[in-house]
C-alpha cells in the first residue's frame, strides 16, 4: 500500500483526491464514488448496519452477509469497514494474550468460541444441556441414559454416548459398562482421557453386539490407532463403524447410520421388518475410509430408491474402475454422484459420465455443463474449510489456526522505502461476514486514510461497494482471489478456504516425486588443472576496488593494494550486483576480475537453488523437500495431504526467494497459512527439520565459507574457519513457540541477543554431549557442499567465467542423526566473525586462524593460487 507524503491537513475533497490519488487508483473504486468515500471518511460514517445483516450459517461455524435494503444498484454506494485486529505476524500470539478483549472478540468473529462433539453438533459454552453434561458426574450421565431408555422403550440401553467427560482408565473400569449394558449397539467415548490399550480392549470386546465404537480424540490412539483397530476388529466381528470409519464388516447398520435411519432414538431395526434401506434416496458415504464397496447390502436390491450418492474421500483401492462403474450402473434411480476425480472411477469426468449414462449431475455440476465445457477434472461445489480443533485446545491456538480464513494483508511504503514486513489485518464482523463467490456482487479493497496528509496520521480501513445489482435477501459476496487466474494457480490457492480434491493433488505430487527420484546427472569430471595465478609479471601490486569495509580494512597482503576507482582496478570485490548498466556507468571491462559468477542466482536465490539441486540430484537426503510456491503449489498441497493421510509430521518453513536475515520467514503446520503467505511475496516452502541436532537443548546452524576459483573445471575450496550460530531459547515445537524468533532462528546479528560460542569449545562440548566425532560430521558436510557446487556446474554450465572468483556462505543444519541439511547459499557472506575473532581450527592441520588474516588467505587462494587455512573440495 503506497502513500504519498504531503504534510497538509485534509480539508476539502480536492485535497483528499490529490493526496490519495495513488491509493484511490489502486483500490479500483469507481471515480463517481470518490467524493462519497471522502465524506464518510471525514465523518467516520459506518452505515453498513442500515443496509446489511449478518446471519449464522454452516451450523454456526461461519457467518454470511445479507442485503436488507430493497435493492442496491451497481456502483451506487461505498461503505467503510473497520479493522478489528491489525498486526505483524510475529506479534500475533503476544497480542492475543495481552490486548484486553482481543481474544474474545476474535474467537467470536471466527466462530471458534464453541466446542463440537464427534457428530458435528455444536456445544456452546454455558448454553443448554450439552454444556452442562461436560461438567456433570459420569455416573449421573449414565443413570440419565438408563432412565431415558426406560421412558422411551423397553428399558434396554443400546446406545450410549459418554463424550468429553474426562473419563480415564480407572473411571471406565469402575463403570462396569459391559455387565450393565450387554446389549449395547453403539458406544461413544469420544474426547476422554483413556490411555491403556490393554484395559480398553479388554472392556470393549465384552460387547458382543457392538456395531459402532467411537474412541476418537483419546490419548491411547496416538501413534497406534492402526494396531489398536486390528485387535478390536478381530474380537468384534459385528463391528461396522470404528472411529467414524467403516470396517471391512460394514453392512446394513453402517449404511443405515449414514442414511440417518439408525441413531440414538432408533439404534436397531427393532421390528425386523423389511430392510429399512429400501426407502433410502440420499446416502452420504464420504470420508469413511471404505476400501471395498462390493457388499451384499450396498446393492440395487437393498437400495432401489438411491438417487444421490457421495463416495468422496474413500480409497476404494480393492475395487477396479470397471467393477465400480458396473456396480453403480445397476442402481436404477441414481442420478447424482459425488466422487473424487481423479479417483476410484478414473481421472476423467467425461469418461465417468459416458460409463454412467443415467447420471445427470456429477459433483454438483450438471452433465450437460460438463460435456459442454469438456472439463475432465470436476470437483464438487467446494465445501468451506471450517476451523477444526480439539475440545481442550486453548482459545489462542484456535484463533491462530482459524485466522487464515479471514486475514487480509498490505505492506506500507512511502516515497523512500518499502516496509520489509507485511501488515496483516482482520476486518470487523461486517467485513468478515463476506464469503467467496466466483461471480461476486461486491468488491473490497484496503484503504489508508491520511487526515493530516502524511503517513504518520494514517488510519487503515477497508472499503466495500457493489459491483452488480443486488436485491433484498441476496447474500453479499466478494472474490477472495480477485485478479488471480489459473496462470497464478487460482484453483490450488482456493485450498486455503475450501476442501479441494485431495486425490488430484496427491497424484500431482506423486508424479513430481517420481520425476525427482529418477533424476541423476553425472557430476563434472575431476580435473587436475588449476586456474593460473593472476600475479602481474612486472612485479606491480594487484589493485583491488571494494565497497566492503572488512575487505578494505583487513586485506593487508603485500601483493594487493586498495584503490578508489573501480575502472582502474584489477579486481572488483563488491556487495552490489554488477550488471551491464553498472559496467557502463563505472567503466568496467571484461578483463577485470569480479567476485561474481554469471548466473550465480542458481545458487544464491532460494527457489533457483532448489531447482538446481533437483535438476542435478533429484531429491538428495541433504535437501529437505522443497517447493517453489509460484510454480509448484499443487505438488506441495499433494505432499501435505499425503503426509496427513499417513500420520506424518507436517511442519513447514516458508522463505522468501531473495531476502536475508529471515525476513518474512514463517514456520507453520497450517496449509491455509502456507497458501495465504504467498500474498506477501514469492516464496519457497520447505519441509521443516522438526528434529534437529541440539546443543544444550537449543537449535543451531553452521556457517561455512566456500571459495570458488572456477566452475569449469570445478575448483572450490573450504575455509578452515567456520562458526556456529545458536538460538537463544530452548527448542520447542509448542504452537506458540513457532512465533518466537529466538527459539526457531539462529541469526541474532540484527535482533535478539547474540549467543557467541567459540568453535573449539562448541565442538568439544558437542562431542561430549552426543558421543560423536566431529571429523565424521565434517566429512559429511564437505561431501554435501561439493555436491551443491557440482549441481550448479552440471545444471548451469553458463556459470563458467575465466574472470570470476568468489566466496559464498553455505548454511548447514544437522538433523538428530547428525546428517547435514542444506539451508541456503549466500552471495558475499558477512564475514565479520571471521575477521573479528581469532579461531582455533578444529579440522585439517589445526592451529589458530587469525582474524586479521582471513581476507589475506581468501585473496591468496583465489588470485595467487596459494593455499593457507583453506582446503580443496
């Protein structure tokens, strides 16, 4: 968001239009509404309540905005929206904790101030019977269920829900449920504190007629749900639903449960009449983890009236495409079908429709429209990605997870500079109730009002105006991805707000991963020839121009001299990019040596670095899975979903392509956050090293300095001087810690307290703490660094230049197995520590590296072919 700096109090519309000209143009607000906007801003008029109403929807898990006026014409009015919360991302947790009333307002606005049970029913704190049951004595709840069974039936309890009652193992035993209720058909112990698998198995297998069992959200299932399920299913052959998913024994009861025939008030087919499935017309079997749909009860004989079927989210891998299509063709009334595409029926919507001629609607879209557009991948009308949480999750964590559905962003700038850190904000309840539509009837834009004519007086708002004619009762919508088309991955980006087809993205990821696994370019041949020394034959000194203070101060070798004019230098050693424009401006020639290689962006820009390594090595162990979000968002979503299905950790780190000092770098396990963070600039998304090697409980990384004489043949050297950077806080994966810079990041030169550690002491203490030999680790690091530069040499031969010499910083982390992981490669690295401190050399021949000699050794190696305190790679 760009602001004009004009120190003048805004009094007239003309002043307003002049000062805010750039902002008005950027907002897209039609010019006829500019004067009305000025009037409302000047008088702080928030009159949306006179025209709109906020309504709950999605079972009170979202809100929507509805027009209450009789009508509103296109471009006829503009409304102010206040910002309820404005912050920079690292401050989010702190503000939620410290700003009075903020957490309460945000939890209400984002609809996360309620608790939900297993079946999706909302339990509002302090309201109704469900809330009080959480606090009630477990025994009283059981007795209440018994009384209800007697009042409504024969007194036999067949359905028992004991959710979120803090039941532990001892309490479960004391209830003696199998002895008291041997005829139970369904038992839910969702959201309790059960921990002992052996005890729980012993109790539940006593229910010989059990068809439904819910143990979701209990500690006992953590990391062992599959093993637990196998034991229970072996002992309970009649069980059809386990933890919300179908067992291999599913039949009439499970199908009837999904058709809402069976439930608490009607647990079984008591009168043994004809199959109750005969009248079922709608059946939602989505996300039931069904592997095989071939079943005597799921057939046209028992479901002759079935007209709508949803089988989204089921693997169905035990059925062939042909068998499934044949089964579905047999249902005479089936006209509407929802299924993953690609998925168990194949990868083409058109081919599915050709095989099922009776289907008139596929994934909520009419057959005629699909065939008319020729689209092969058609997903359902996208369901909103509603926030999810466990019953004991702190309110701050709920807000942090849910806020990505509501956040908007801008970055401040004035005439002098652009703010490095983006501002995020949540619109007030009025603005936040606007939901998405591909054909919106309203538009929203951020607007910075500067009543004093300068940025210091700025107040941020959002402005809303109708872009279509709207009528009373119409929902008011906006386009969440305004101006973003498929060329910018629009469909994939909708995953931030909606449930998009997981199977499609997993398939994209698998294709990408298979390509990486099959990639392996030959490394460049090792050649013994060396670049020649550039020492002048006439004995004169080598003239060096530099704009780097440490080089100017510490390059004292007698064969080099510092000069002030770059055009007269033999060597240009600079921190700025030398392009053709700069060459012409400063009079540089092709004969001068420069500390840059052509196309070195393939190493020093994070997205190019990953592409370079993947092009040469595929997916080496020392590079974490990495995705350029500007080109491979779909593959990242697939990887995330695949890991989620397999129960693997899903913590990722987002890094801007070309920013240093961890600016705009974020650690998150929230897929919506990953996608929304694309809005603050191009980034890579890389799998976070969740289990790094720690030093005394703290995270650390290592900075190495690589000297490059030549890319062809590859001549590279590793400085004996390297240093460790240690985080200030103890390492933690608590959600709140992900916002703590001093816990997850190690560079403290620009913020935080520098935790300086002598490398000799670090190595000695690290070896003692972990019982390892540092030289073994160092060997692995050397091999990795060699592989990085081999990748550049092979993938980008255009890097070669006979007049280039350079040093690069290589940042490395160790995982818990002490394997090196590449973090990044930096151009013209900050060598303050190498110059400022003398270092004990812990590799090679040992000795002491004098800080004052660091750049002398660098220049001797690169330009005189003399090796001192560096080693060839």
